[in-house]
């Protein structure tokens, strides 16, 4: 991490803003397909930060949320 970056609450803040955390993206990609409500809830909790990074996130997320 360079001096132009600050780590805060598991995010790296730069002069350009807050980029996507590559560790969280990796966790989402490697997440097993949820087979129970509890695991679906955990996945949705992990992804709830990303609406500002993913176009139409709410539309994509809606069918999963309805399963809860």
C-alpha cells in the first residue's frame, strides 16, 4: 500500500475513491451455490456493498432476495 492509500474498515481508500476489494470479489466468485436460506443470506450480506460497482445490481439481486 502506497502513501496515497489508506486502509479503513477493510477498504482501501485512494485519491480516486474506493475501488472494489479484490479479496471480496474472489470470495464471491468462489462461493458455493447456496443450498439453504442461511448460506443465501450470508452471500447476500457479502454482496450488499457492491451496488455502486455493478450495473443493475438491484435487478440481479432481487430474485435471490425474494427467496429469503
